[in-house]
C-alpha cells in the first residue's frame, strides 16, 4: 500500500491532500537549496568578521554551522528517497529545525544566552513564502524552537544578561506576532488554494459531464434514423445530420447546408409549403406531421414529414428552427397502393356479386314454393362464387406473406412433372382458348430444390396469365436448362432473344451464392407482347396488364410468383416485345445445393 506525505493510505487521502503533499515535496527542493546557500553565506560572513577583527575563532560556532549544513544536506538527500516521498512533513520539520533548533543548541553549548531572532525570523519567512501549506506544520516547527529554547535555558540556567526585562519582552512579542502573521498567511493561502482546487475540480467535472453529454448528443445526432436539422428563418440550413443527407440524396451533411440555401424554392415541390410551415410554427410554436413533397439532390421527388419548433431569444425573436424529418415515401406509396387495390377490389367483386344478385332476384319473382333452376344458371352461380373465393384467398395470402413471409417445405422436385401437372389442371382453360401447349423440359434435367405446391402455383399463374391476356390460338412453350447463378453457360439463340446476354438479377432477392448451379425455366408465348414500361412494374403488388378492365383478377398473381421464387433463392423476370410475344423466366436452385 502506498503512503503520501502524512503517512495515510492513498485511499484515505482526499484529492486535495494528495495535491498538497505533492506541492510540499516540490517546494522543499528549492527551499532546502536556498537554506544551504543561506547557511553557507552566514558562515562565510562570520568567519570573515572574525578574521577582519583579528578575533579568535570559536570552534563551537564552526561546529554549529557544520551541523546546520549537515542537517540541510541530509534533508536534501532524503527528499529523493522513498522515505522523503512518503513523509514530506518530517522533512519539512527537519529543514526548519536545522536552521533554528541546531543553532539554539550551538548557542547553548557555547553558554550564550542570545536570542537568534534574525535566524528564526528568516527561517520562518522562508517556510511561509516557499511552502505555504499545512499551517500546523509551521506552528509545530515554531513551538518546537520555543520549547527547545526555554528547556535548554532552564536546564543550563542560562540568563540573558545583556537584555533588560522590557527589551526581552519586546523580543518575545515580536517573535509572537511574526510567527502569527506567518501562520495566518499560510492558513489563508491554504484556504484559498483549497477553495480554488475545489472550484477547479468542480469545473473539470462539469466539463467532463458536458463532454459526455455532447458525446451522447453527437452519437444520437450522427446515428439517428430521422433527419435532424436547424434552419434559419430566411431558409438556410445551419446543421444537418447524416440521416437528413440520406433522405435528401446528398453525399454528406455539409452538402445539405451548402446546397439548400433557399428552402422555399430549392426544397419544396410546392413553394407555398414553406410559408405554411412558418405560419403553423408562428401560431402554435411547433409543427407536427407536416407532410410535403420535396426535391432530392438528384432531382427525384420524395415525401417527407416534418416535426419542428422555433428557438427564440430572450426578446422572443426567432433565432432558428430545429426539428426532425422522416422519409414517408413508402408509406405514401402504400396508401396509394391501398387506394389501386380498393378500386380493383370493388370493381372485381362487384360484377360477380351483381350478376348473382340479379339472377336470384329474377328467380325470386317466380310464383310457388319450389323453383327449378337450370343447370347452366347453377354452374354460373358456382363459378361466380368460386371466383370471389379465389380473389379473397389471394388477398389473404398476400397479407399473410407480407407479415410473416412464405413458409416453404422444400424437397427434390421433378420440374417436368410439375409442369405437366399445372398444364393438366389448366387444360379446360387452354381448350376454351384453343391454345397449343408444349412441355420441353428435358427428362434428364436435375431435380430442383423447391416447395412442390408453391412451384405449381408459379407455373399455373404464368400459364394462366398468358392465356388470360391473349387472343385464342396461343402457342405456349415451357423449357428449362442448367445454368450457373449470375451467368448463363449457353449460347443458344432463340427467335426472340439472345439468352446468353440475359441478366439474371433482382435487387429485392440478390444472389447469395454466385457460381452455384441453378435451373433456368421459361414460359414463352407468341401473343401480343407487353410494353417495356409495363414490364418494369409487372411483378409489383396490384399491378395488372393493359387489359385489366376486362379481367377479374386483383393483380396478385405475378406478385405472388415473385415472392415465391424469391423465397426459394431464385430470380424472376420477363422479356417481351410488343407484337412478338412474351417470355417469363425464373431460376431455382438445383436440389444438391439445398442445405
């Protein structure tokens, strides 16, 4: 265990006491050096005086001077040792008494009853000036000298023959006030230092707390998901965090503050929104859920929601506005999609329900308790009910898939057999449309790792989609081949496309194992084709083809196909030219790649 100065354990010392003892040790070094030089000069002066006056040298004075020097040198040496580091207070007393007590003992040995007031005063002054801490040590050193003086005089019966009682009283009074002034000076200085030290520590603690708070704020500011900003009343951004830069499509917060210097005209699609923003804050002091269309740095348009308040000075004038900005583009798109959906749902469900209701009301006008219904009408009613059920089930599947994702039960599946099964189920529809179907999937094609039911749904949707959006007499072909993920390994050229240049990528379902073996399957037709702008969004939710107004679907089929293929780790897309048919393609992992 380490000790400092007053020999207390380190953990028992206050921070100030540790500093005080260190200060005492540091000041002892120059004080001892000065005292050594002081004692040396006094000795030289004494010897010079005796030599000039041709008086006999008294050995006791030389021995006293030597003892003083020896005591001071001892203190000088000890202050560099572990003893001196541990007990600086003892070194202080040793230093003080080397100048005072040793001199008093020397005078007693010489049987001189003089009071060395000059030596004592100088020693006490040096102590108070160079080491103004631990006033009790100063008092102990002074009392020690006085006790030594009185004790030696009483023991040796020394008298002060040359001092009158009045003068002797004056010397003691002088000594009292001199020591009192020195001690009070040290005490007040130490009180001042203690208070200053405490204030400095509190200030440092406040700075540390401020730094911690600033670091926390900076962390929140830098890592927040919402955009954080400060802007001036005239429309300039003062500060912006990285999230705001991302929302605005800028490379850095600095670009935001540099680029947007006129928020009204540069940011808002409708410049009047800035005035509405200012008016709302002026009326209530804050603004919340303030939704606007804005321009990003690249010129694209997004929706944002602002929550802000005004920061004012003591007079009430607005200094700046600060708040949060959230990108609500997806929410707005979802709201808009929910409205493409409600319209489609009302349209698609209205027709079969209205037709069935019309039939039922017509039969309700018949007389009699029993009414005979022709089989053709019963078939129409059943078909309408089944169609409504399919629409509702598709809607529920989409909702469930969005919430928890598709649950797959994968196994090694023969793709050719699944194609045959889907074609067989759709045979009545193909017969009605006078379509021709070919299954060109090779017999020796490796099995795919897939959920049999979900894969059947994909093929059924793709085949039914082709039949539904084309005229009768359609030619349909399903083919498949082995490829590597991310790059086709064949150079086969068909009449519609150069397959080796086909990019098999989809940012929503990125390839996780490039180079692995995949099965590439196509469902091709020679129908009317699809416009390029329609191909870009054909797999989105509630998107239907250009003949959708004649269709009874919700635009869920191709969206579900994308979700199913993506859940398998594959890709899906379409290549089409208007008037030259369409080719829907998808990829699935080979069964040996399944984990």
